[in-house]
C-alpha cells in the first residue's frame, strides 16, 4: 500500500492571474492549500510530509522571502500546497508577515492549515486568531503533541475546536502520525463537507467600533462581495499601506469581483469540470 507521500503528483500550470502574479502556478489543481504558522512549530516538516518530493522553491515576486510550493493527490483530487513564511503576526511589520497576510487575503486559498506548537499553544493563538479573522476555511494542525505529552501538557482538542470553530488535528509530523487525518480534514473543508464557523473576537472601544462600522459600511457599498470587510476597515484605519494601495490600485475591487463569481466560474478558476 502506498503512503500519502508516494501518491503525490505534480499539478500543471494554472491560469489564475492573481495567483500567478503572486508567483504561484497551480494549474489544474482542484484546491489550493496555504500552510501558515509561527517559526519553529514544525511547519516545514508538515509541508514535507504532505508533499514528499513533489515541491519546488523560489522567491515571492519583488521579495527576498523564500516561497515553497508542493502538490499531492487525495480522494481523486489534486491539491497545491503553498508554504507561507513563518510569522508571529499578520500585521505587516515585516516582509514575511506581509507575504503571508497578502496571500491569505488576496490569494484566497481554499483551505488554510495553521500549524501550532502543542507545547506553546498560548503564544501560537495570536496568529491562529488573526488567520481566522481573514478566512472561513481553516484547519488547525496541532503539531508536536508527543513533545507536549513528555512535558506533561495535555491539550483538550474538542474544547479547542469548540472555542475556535474550526477542526483541530493532532500530529507528530516528524513521524507522520496524524498526517493521514490531516489530509482527510483538509479535503472535507475544501469540498464543503465540513463547514467551519470560526470564532472572531472584537475588543475595540466604542469609539473605534463606530469608526470601523462607518468604514466597513462604505467598503460594503463599494465592494459588495468583499470578504472580511471589518478586518479590511480596521487595517485602513490603522494606516496599513499595503491595504491602502490595494484599494487605490483596484486590487481590492478585483478581489471582491472574484468573490462574486458563480460556482461555475469558481470551478473554472481551479480547472475543474
């Protein structure tokens, strides 16, 4: 019986203009999976376990930040995996953070796998919650559970799922433990079999909330299909130059337009029939 690594296959070149501009060629891949996480959580090990030898690296366009892509097949579908730079935040204070944030917001992956360290889960939750502000389709890969057990740490996976609203899969990536379950859950989220309901936390003051509401209302009028309007509104109020430029250049309008596509058009974007 072949392992999931041995079953991996390379996907042809994709025609999606936005992803190509981001340096990603996904071809006729059925689904795009983003891999996010803090540095030193075993994200690269998870990436290697999912994609095996079917991967290549380069730089993100205009950046010195490394870009890694890989591919695998599961359940008759082709998945392209994009390994995002390890980062503690998506608030765009570094090139790594900007690359990760921009891909999640503008690249619109079908599933985002957030790799978290079970031995230091609390410090990982900052990124987890930020990612869940951007996407409705995510899976938490709770890695290094063996190390956690050795330190007497037990994570209540069911409670974590309930509190975040997304599936949680415990793994030991270096041995492959849990990776088959992760593959299955990625497939369920990508196909819509599992519908995520991420919990989002808003703690702004009444004054800030009023400002966010006003900007979000204007954004909704201008870009009716834009996802995460309140998140974008907050970034604009904070003076995030990348988001401001996306509004000025029309990139935000393009994103909103793609979100308004029919299901048939979306299927065509991935090369499916």
